[in-house]
């Protein structure tokens, strides 16, 4: 294998690694977004329960 074959092989590996990292990044961003939505939903449910509790305590 000459130097150009070695260089070509390394470039191909780097490009494959870049693609894999981009895919992983996209998956992690999607999961982070999903978790943020879940957190928001939980906070809304807690707020609703606290409002109901406060209403009952004020009565």
C-alpha cells in the first residue's frame, strides 16, 4: 500500500466517523427534545395538582 492508499483509507474512515457522529448527535438532540417535553408535561400536571390543592385549602 502506498502513501496515497493509506491517506485515502484514513479519509474514508474519518468521513464515516463524521457521519456516525452526526447521526448520534441527531438522535441525542431528538431524545433531549423528547425529555424536555416530558419535563414540561410533568410540570404542568404538578402545577394543576397544586392549584386544585390550593383551591381546596382556600375553601
